[in-house]
């Protein structure tokens, strides 16, 4: 089970996890918006899964980064999300391994992307 605590503070909003990490959320300079955090989660999930799986197959990538973009389907609804890799492998074989791993991660392993694709239900509980 994953969880974070989000609260309003004197300076805006902050999300904290049980390991003590925190991130400020908002619309101003130096802050991530909630949609940007969602895109960061998609990118982070994919890249953090691709990297070790590629390395385990003996192909450490020279460069590995992703850009994640989203289109709006409506004012309050995202449409498609696109993950664009910027990766460099030292060999052609390494590139082929990376590509196969990235496809497999997208299709079967990245919990964030898969949850978005499946349309995960979001429930709201109004505490007292």
C-alpha cells in the first residue's frame, strides 16, 4: 500500500511520505502542480524500472532520461500521456535490449502508467 499526506501550510501545500520526504505543491515558481506531479510519477515509474532491468541484462545505458507530456481532453480531464525516451546505449545490441525492456515495462510493469490506462477508481472519504 502506498500513501502520502497532503496538507495546507503557511506557505501553500506540502505532500509528505512516511519516509520523511516532502514536496511543495502549488502554481507558483519553484513548485510542482498536481498535474506535473502525476506526469513525474509516470516518468519516474518508467525510468526507474527500465534502468535496472536494462543493466541486469548487461547493457548499462550511457544516457537515460524521459520527457512526459499530456494533452487536455477537457478543461478538467487529461487525454493521452506521452513518455518520450532520450536514451543512449553503447552498442546496437544494448539499444535493442533497452527498447525491448522499455516496451515491456510500459505494457506490464509500471504501476503508475498501467493504473492510468486501466482507469483506476479514485474514492473520496469525507472525515469528520
